[in-house]
C-alpha cells in the first residue's frame, strides 16, 4: 500500500521508505487513510458525525427495548399457559 507524505502530500511513497523524497520529512508509520478504513468519514464535519452517532445509538436503544419487551411478553405467555 502506497503512503502519502503528511507534510507535502507527495505520493506514492513505498512501504520501506523512511523519508519523503520531496521534502525529506519522516514518513515511517504514516498511514494515508487516518481513519483506518472509512475514507469518506475523514471529510465529514464533526457535527454530522455526532448526529449520525446519535441516530445509531437511538436505533440500537429502540431495538433493545423492543427486544426486551418481546422477551418479557413471551415469558408472560409461557407462565399463563403453564397455569
């Protein structure tokens, strides 16, 4: 995987190169994608990231509550059938 220089933006830099050939800045242990797998996420505004994160948490919370309610309802029906 080719790297990009964090100072001047020169690329591609090989995986075994220690310094950028254009500006001589150290590039060892530098990743081209700072987020680590989601290139679009790095360019999103922070507010949008918080809104999306809140929406994901809300959906997970509602799904968890509905799942817990269904489980409790199932146990109530089983107890009623047992009687």
